[in-house]
């Protein structure tokens, strides 16, 4: 779930992965790298 409305599925997925991993305790920089890698695949 995103904290605000988004218009496309890719952005919604990026935000979902980002906040899920932050909630799991991963650091901000680590989460950014992980999400970036996942979005490229």
C-alpha cells in the first residue's frame, strides 16, 4: 500500500517495496539500492 495515490503500477510497486523494506528494519540507503535493482529486473 502506498501512502498517497499514484497513477501507474510501476510507481505503486516501487513505493510498496520501499516502505515494506523500511518497516522490516533495513536502512534507507540499503532499501533504495534494493528497490532500484528490483525495478530494473
